[in-house]
C-alpha cells in the first residue's frame, strides 16, 4: 500500500548569540529544527514526510504544479511569504521566477491538501512580518489573516474549546480535555458554507479560531493557528496521545486519504 506523501515546509531557524565573560566575549551560532515532535509522531505511519527547512525552501520548493503534485499534502509552518517570493535570482540578480504562492494556490485548487500551522512567521506573524495577508496562499486557506502582528501570547495557558462536530474525521478518536496551549495567531474564519471551525480559543480568551477546515476548488485546506511544538505548544501537549492522532487525522483528511 502506497503511503501518503507530505511535505513540511519551514520550522527551522538559526540563532546567533554573543557571550560576555568579563573583559572577553565570543559568539556562537546554533541551528534549530522545530518539527521533531511531528516527525516522531508520523514515524512508521501511513505518511511519508519530507521535511524541507526554511533555508532550503527558498531555492528548493518546486517551481511547477507538476513538482508540487508529487505531494498529497503540503504543510507551511513558521515560514514567511518572503522566503518563497525572494528567490536569489530575484533578490540578487533581478531576474524573474514563477510565483510559488500562486502555484500553491493553484495546486490546492487542482486537488492538493494545504495546511498552515501557526507560529511567529505564520499567517501574519510577529510585527506583521510573515506577510501572508492578501496573498494567493491566503486565498486558498479557510481563514483570513490580519494586516498586523497577530500573535496571541497567553502565558497562563488556554484549553481549546471543541466547537465542531465530534463526528468530523479530524476529531475522531480524540477524547477528553485537550492540554493547555500557550499562544496562537489571531485569524478570521471565512464566511462560506464549506468552512468549519472545529476548535477555538475559549470565550474568555476571545474565542478566536484554532482549527479550521475548508475547501478550495477540488482541494482541501486546514488552518491550525497554534504551534507544531514548543513554545506555544508545550511538551505536555506533545506527549498527549491526542497529538499524534490529531495530526494523522488532519493529514488524512486534507489529503483525502481518509
């Protein structure tokens, strides 16, 4: 039986630090991968996951519908629109390249499964720098991004409220209260018959959408506005049995594997 092919784009970063010790100082640079919890959850499953870190996606995300179509589902997580718009040929050499935001929209319309996961460079992001608002990718998503910094930092934590039908395939097999989350991106669910808000923040935290499904052309789309791992998604959520079940359900539904 063939596996469902999933491409995860983003979820990586480089940190530079300067260390001061009296008169002396030195610098260090570290590379981070943020999707290890998801990689672990999908290991030996029905999904074949390709993990394309943000710096690789700048040049390696396919430039054709045919290239994207090798995947059943594509997950954009913590990567800003600029990384896909400003290829080195554009940024450094003033050349034209295909617009991959439009290609992702058209690939979804043709039957692909598109997911956006929250983070500091998802939706509109920190200081509005993720810049997915009013893009072709936003057209395909089941939510509209705000035009400004959209982070909801909730250090005391919030417990998701299940607002959709528990018969929905994405919620299948997930029982009881969900663990606390520490933040999310604020978005607005689109007003269409195909849009369903399956989970949201509690009313005392604004009731904003957390998990939203929709359709675009022949494809399916999902928005998960919190993180895929720490910090917004604490270790207690990662270790919760529902974490792996949730993501397997999301990928099954969005890729139509279910």
